[in-house]
């Protein structure tokens, strides 16, 4: 799929990007080369490749799920102007 400058302008508009007219040709060439690379990757036969979650086959070290901090809610809410049932009360901003 080859891009022309009108398609690049349309994509830039949708992405809310401003592209100067003198840069439009370079952007068009770059988009073409990126899509060419993607097309090359799609042609590769990957049926024999095992899917992997991480390229280094690393193992995540996990820690025990235990509480390490004490409950400070009352102390933290002591400066709040309005609290109800442990929740901060704020002015209504959406009708």
C-alpha cells in the first residue's frame, strides 16, 4: 500500500498534527517505508515460533502479600474540610 500526500494530510489531521508543506514529502516517504517494513514482517512464516511473554525468559520474583504500613486514614483526613464515612466530600462539578 503506497501513501500519497493527501492521505498523509488526512492522517495528520485526524491525529491533530500540524505538518508543514515542505515536510509533507518526507513524511510520505517515511510512512511508505514503515508500511513496507510491516508488510515484510507479515510475510515471515512464524508458525514454528513459540510465543513468549518476555524476550529474556525472565522470572518475576514475588514478595509475600502482607500489610507493611499501619492505617493512617484518620490522621490524613484530619485536615480535610469535609469527610463522611471515611470519604472526602467534594463540591459537585458535574450535573
